[in-house]
């Protein structure tokens, strides 16, 4: 892996301040090297598409909550995965919803992974470690 891939941001789409803080603390404790950009609702997440079109660095992965204000996570997922250029950006749903309809719909729209947020902080640290290891180190994105 080259140093450029370590510099690519992670886009975290999360509206819940407690979950946002928990995620950021977990990444901090794991000493995540990628910068984390935050969108606090679906509209903020979709605004990143325009930024990417203007040349902002593409994220190594989008961590997407489903239950968002303004535009829900499934709509955000659909827009990203239908984009002719950005559809290859890995999107991981990181949500409290384990509803089978949400899981099914997310995969139909092209999600790369679906993770139900654990309630326990230690378990959440494990999830953060796996996200970092897989999406920032092991996964080989298209060029």
C-alpha cells in the first residue's frame, strides 16, 4: 500500500452525537491514520459528491448510518452507487438497524458491507479495528 492510500479520508455519515463521539473515540484509540470527514445528515453526505467532482480526494470508504434526517441513508447509498464514477467507492452501512428489510434493500442498492453497531464500547472498538484494517489496509480498490 502506498502512502497516498493512507491519506485518503473516511467519510462518516452519522447524525447521532453519541454514536459520532463513540466512533471517533474508537478510531482515535485505534490510532487511525486516515482523516475522518463527517456528514451529519443525508444532504451533507450527498454534498460530498459535488466536492469529489471538483477534485476533493475520494474516501477510502463511506461509513453510512441509515436513520438520517433530511435524506435517509438508503437514498444516499442509492445515489452514490448509481453515480458513473463514484459507484466504486466502498460503502459500509454502520447502523443500529438489524431489520431484514433494511439489510436486504442495502444489498440490493450495492452496499459493500452491513454492520449493526454494537452497544458495548469494547465490541465497538473491535468493529473499528476491523473497519480500519480491512478498508484502509487490506482492501485493494480499483485504480
